[in-house]
C-alpha cells in the first residue's frame, strides 16, 4: 500500500466496540472483496471491503476475519485467515502478509492460512449458536453482483443450517458513522492531498484545455502524495456539462467565459474526501456567474451551521431548502407565485437544486450512517448545495467535508481549500499563490 502504517489500536478498538453489540455465544464473519475480472486475464485493481478493513486494517484479497468473543477456546476469539505466500506468489505478486505482519497491522495474534479454514471453522461452530452475516444494507446500495461475502454466506448457511442468523450491518452502520480521532486524521490527510491537487489545477485551467487534461493533473498530484487516486469517479464538467449531476466523460474542451464544475477528491488509506468547486475557465466570473456562485456559497455556510448534535437529517434538508428558496428569489429564478403553488413533496427550489445537501463520508464516499437518528459528535458530513441553470449554460456546486463537534460549529476538514469567489479569481489570475 502507498499509505503509511495505521496504528493498530484503531482496529483493536473497533473490534471491541463491535463485539460489545453481539448476541451471546455468536460468531461474526467478514470477507475481503473479490478481485473483479474485466476480460481474458485482466482484472480491476483490488479494493478491500470496507468492513473487514474497519475491523482489522487488513488490505489484502482472500482474507477472512472471525470474531467470537464468548468462545471457550480463548485462542479462537479473534481469528484471521490469510492467503499463504507460495514460491509462485512470491515471484509473480510479491509476499503476502505474514502472521507477524498481520499482528502488527490488526493486533490479532491468531492467524491461520486459508487452507485451514474449514477445520478451524468446524471447531468454532460447535461452540456457537448464532452467525453474524454481513449484508450490504446501505440506503443507496443497488448491486447485481454476487460478492465473495454473498457466496461465503450461502455456503456457510447450507453447511450449518441449524445455526441462528443475525446481521452485522446494523451494528456497523452505527459504529462506522462516529469517527475515531485516528480516522479523522486519515480523512484530514485525504483532504490535504485534495487541496494540493486543487491548487495545482487552479494554475492549469484556461481556455482550450481539455477536461481530461485536468483529470491527469489531479491524478499526478494525488498519487505523488501517497493516495492511490480518486476517492470516486471524478466529475470535471465545463459549461453545460455541469448540469449533468454525474457527468464523468471528462472529454470536452474548456471554452473562454464558461465555468467548470470540479467534483474531485483523493482517498488516503481507503478513507475518502469529497470536494466540489466551480471556477471560471478564463480566471474571472461574470457578474451573473458571481451572483449565483455567492448565493450557493451563502447556502453552504448556513447549512454548515445546522450540522450540530441532535439535528435530524431529514429536517435539516427541509431547513436548507428554505435558505435556498430565499436565495433563488433574490436571483429572480423563483417568484412568490412559484412558492405559493409548489408541490410540498417537490418544493419549487428543487427545479434548480434537485439533490441532497449532505451525506455521511468516511471509508465510503457515501458512508454508513443512520439517517433517522440524531446527528452525533464525530459524524463527518459533506455540505454540497448547488444551483443548476441549463438555460444559462452553467451550474455551480460547492462542497466541503465537516466534522460535527460536541459543542459549537462543525470543524471543516477543507478549511484551507480556496472557496471565496474573489480568492479563486486572484489565484487564477496570478495575483496570489
């Protein structure tokens, strides 16, 4: 991995918190992700399943974690199964985690090779009554792929049909949404790398540059700083492309006078950052562009103030909608009749701001979190309002990542990334660095 080693105390703590929520006499099992094929012998780069990483720090394919806190055999209360390095693997892929390295990474002393899995599992199942299986229950989940976790669960329940079944995901939704200080520091590193990339492209963007050239500048800076790359598929949308919310082609040439919306951010150690900025390709906003930009920025600032312990996510979005409505009235995009005649299920402001304002962020860009429960200290949220004007040929979105505090305003992990319109112009025109 490119990132520096993570203190194993994080993963020890995470496991302690998880097993504290398990039913008595139960066994929880977590699998690595597959390496997904492309065609022939080509594969996609490996991405570790975030749950096993959260609980162990193991960032390697074909790994399995088992947690059995009530096991009468103390040796089997925390167990890692890993792929053993053969001579062939050593030559063609390089050495996998040794048992000693696994302990340094995860703080788990009991490590077996995968070939011992069925034998050890049989012993563990003879002691337990319940299996905790790990299903994907994220509110945005929509996948048709049968994962390694899915296949293992089918095999496990077919082989041991007499065991009761419980779900790991509700526990993880609650735990992962509240970040440890170590996690927040890793996210800060991701944001700092993102800042480096953004400052780099502010001096690169100009008329005739292609969107994909900007993407190339960013990936250079990210990898140079120990990131494996973008935290999500980058959106580099010039002109009217900005009005396609998930525009990812990044294949158009930048034109003088247009704006470019950049939803681009780095990961670090599997932790995501999520940044959006909108900047003038020629280095200076028109009066109309600046007016809309400043309106979006004001909404963002007011929305940020609302991210406090006790806030309910759904109610928060209603309040942000009121602020956005006020700004759209000032811009002449809505009038009083629009408000009076609006559908309460789709308020008038949604014509110009059709997506949500905030989502959890962490190991996943759209991270785990219980949206129906009040916000808590150390939840990390994005704040990303936007106004989209296809008839005027531009769209503007601004986004930062913030940590909810026990008291006071959220802490902005992107506080050092330029956002004020005047500062953006001064940097792009070479007046300040």
